[in-house]
C-alpha cells in the first residue's frame, strides 16, 4: 500500500526505465506493449483514466493551459488529498483567468482595429478579401491601454499565483518526504522481521 | 535497395514496396522498419508522391500491425486550421518519427477516406471549405459519394485516438531528463553567460590560472542554471500563453514544479559554495546577488513595471564582473568596465527582441518598454549602442586594453549603432530583427577584440613602477 502511495507521491520523480507511451510511437511493438500499462480502459471523451499516474493533456484552445487528470490512490492521505485539491483548484482558477484574459484581449483588439479603420474611413477587409491590419505604432496604443486597464487585475493575479505555486510546491515536498520516510521505515521493519 | 541515396526514387520504390508489405506483413517486419527509417530521414519525400492521386488508394493504416503509417495528402497551405494550436503543439510535443506528424495536419477535406486515421474536421467545420485542394477533389469526388457512413465512424474514433495521443503521463522519463534539464536551465543562454564571465576573467591583469578559471566558469554555469530554473518555475502560466516559450518543460509537464526547484537547489548550492570557497567570497557574493536579482527582482518586475529591463541589464553585466573578481579578488574599475560593456549591449539586444513580441507580451501581461513606451524603447537602444563606442574609448584610459582596441572595435560598434539608428527611425519588424541578430554576433566579437588588445602585463607593471625598467633601453621603446 505504502509503495503505491509512494509511487503516486513520487510520480514527479518516478524513475522508471525509459518507456515511451504507445501512442507516441505509433508502432505497437509487442515487446514494448507488454511492459507498459494497458492502454486506458474506459474513459469519457478525450480524458484518460488515471490508473497509476496523473495525465497531462494538450493545451486548452482558450486558455493555452494544459489540463491534468489526477490519479487518486486508494490510500490517499490527508496531505495528498489537500495537495490534489489545491492543484485542481489552481488549475481551474488559472484556466478561468487566462480564458477571460485571452478573450478580452482578442475582443479588445478586434474592436480597436475596427474603430481605427472606421476612423480612417477604411473597410474591414481590403480588395483581396484579406483583413486589414494596423501598423505596429497604432497597435502599440491598444497594447498599452490593455496593459494599463488591467494593471490591478494582473498584479492581483501575480500575487495569488506566486502564493499558490509556492504552496503547491511545499505540499509536494511534504508529501514526497513523508512517502520516502514511510518507505524507508517499512524497509527497515521488513529487514528486521526477516532477520528474526 | 532501400538505402538508395536518390530520395525521389526511394519514394516511388517505397510505395511499391508498401503494396507488397501490405500483403506480406508478417514476413516483412524488418523491411518495414527499414522503410520507416528511410522515410524518417527524408520527410520531404511525402511531397513528391503524395500529389500523385492514383497512389493515394494504396496508403493503408493497419492498426493491428507494426506498419503503422498514416499517410495523408499534404494539406493545401492556405487553409484556416482551426485546431492549429492543438496541431502545432502536438507536432512539437510528440517526438514521433517524421511519418506520423502528417496525421496531425487538420486536413478538412472530405476526400481523405482512404486513410482510416483521418481525423475528420470536415463534418464539423464548414469554414474550412474555402481552401480545398482542387486537384485532389476531382479524383476523390467519386470515392466520397460511395462511402459517407464509413467515414463518420472511422473519423470520430480517429479523432479521439489522435486527441488521446496528446495526453501524456505525468511521469518522469529518465531518457528525456538531460534534454529537459538543458531546456530548464536555458543552456544556450547559460553558455553565453559563462562566456562573458570567462571574458571578464581573461581580461583581468593577473597571471592566468587555469584551475581557478575552470572553477569560476563552473560556478557561474551552475548559478546561471539555478536562476533560469527558478525563473521558469515562476512563470509557468505565462510561458504557456506565449509562442516563444510554450514548449518549456514545466509547461509541458515533463517534470513537476518540485523537481524543478530541487534541480535549482542542486545547482545553486554547490555553485555558490564553489564560488565562495574555491574562488573567493566576493565572487560567491556576486553570484548569489545575481541569482537573487534575476529571480526575485527581474522576474516579478516583468509584470509590474518597465524598470525590469534595467534590472535585467544589471543581471547581464554581473557575470564579467564576477570573472574579473574571480581572477583578481577585488572589484576594480576594469571589472566595472567589462560589466559596462554587457550592460550597454543588453539594451539593443533586448529591445530589438521584444519589439517583435509586443502582442504576446501584452496578452501575457508583461510590461515592456516595447509595448508601453515604444518611442523610449527605440531611443534607449540607440543611446546604449552609441554608449558602446564611448566605453570602448574608455578602455585604454582604465588600462584594460591598449589604444588599439577603440580603433579596432569601431567598425562593429558603428555598425550596431547604425542598425540601432535604423531601428530608431523605422521601428519595423525587419529593422528590429536585424538589430537583434547583429547583437548576437557583436558581443562575442567585441569580447574577442578586447582580449586580443588586452594590455600586456609587463607594461602595466612598468607603468606602476613595480618593475625596474631595463637599463639598456628606455621604457618608451617597450610601449611601441
């Protein structure tokens, strides 16, 4: 039991032999398959089931952040649960922030471009049907205003992100230490039992 | 036969061989592998015979065998790719042999029924119709009409399979670790930092001690690795949103944040200890100061104020000072001059770089001069490029180099100033790029020239009156 949780805690550290994921390598060489975990059994669309480790996915098109599917071991300790919850929360909070950021940036940019173009009396698309773009000096006005309007929002996000990041790392450290301590003591106990 | 050097020929041969392979898969495992390897070597081969329509029907995706090639006609270049981010990242994220990335191309064309692995965007994305590959549509039109139901079943699975492949285990792959560490430590930047420290060391007017030189370089390298790792650890969500940085190891989840911090500590503690104990405490202090400035001042400041560029310039200026103090053990004007070169150089370098990244910086919330004060950005770059000329002239006055140095370095300093002036006047992408690339070779050249024009120690000692001049010839003759 401890070994499994140790494995989970060590998932960042897991020093397995160099085995590539099947999907990466396209060639389902049987020898490789046998030594890997079976391909994900049942899952909801596009989200694998975490059997032994967490999974990290492709970047979300809105927030550009990668979602993680967390592995929940059966003997998850309080600390591990806290860590997993914090990571999940932070991931959701980050996703929220960046989605909003990207959306508002793109909307602001489009409205700025169209307002500038209409001021100049130009249409949105030129003769070839391509969208008109503004020069870098003009766009710089928008970029600066975007940064200025969002200044407090950004600095609040920064502080919160630094705090969460630090806390997550601290918890990870504690979990890892606990797991290694447990595995060491178990090993000692086992050798003592064997000696007897 | 499979190793023919002629790439086109091998392509056509490959196709005919594939037909045979399809029939005799169990017997041809070895040949399949060599074929795949051959294709791996020349990914551009796909272009040559992919456009030959009649060959398309022979492409097979055999799910049950090792011949797992999923060939797709190369998409027309003018398509709007909806899942571009997905696609692009998948290509970069997965180190699939060259054949496989073709799968990731979102070809929204309905004619790709022959390939079972086609992730069909066509049913769901009507807006990609505006870029059909006209030459392909004619031939496959007939084929399409015959098998619509077949497509949907296949393609949903295929799309799911493709998206599944983009999920990776959050587990450390030991084989990848060296590469991951290199990226985490920004090894190329570290190499430049060590070079500048080595230049500072070499310019110091003391006998060259190779052991101390090596130890100082190693210590600087480790300190730089630490600083870069912590920087990446702090900036994960920002890096994910910028094109330049979205493939960093922490963003991709190749290692955990704890692992990155442990790596940083494992580099930093020995590095600073090495510098403080094996070299001298001043150098160790400067190394620690630099790490602190970079991680705790520059990195947070990037999002708060444009002053980050000046702090960053100081961070860049400290390594040559460290090199000098490693050699001499004390902070001298010469050390500050070497630092000054790096400090002035940073501005044209960074301002030009950041000029073309303004949109990314703005969206990511970074406050850079190029975004908020574009005029100042260009002025500062120009000012500091001209400052380089002034500093070069100062070098002989401080006894760091002979008078030949300002003369010899004038051409390259004038050139970078000219490019900075062009950038100042035009302020467009092209002039910014030119300035940036110039700065990349300008600095090593400058340091090399300084090294070649370094003031010989004998002269310095003579001038300081430390050594009695030889009685036969007057001291002046030695200075020629």
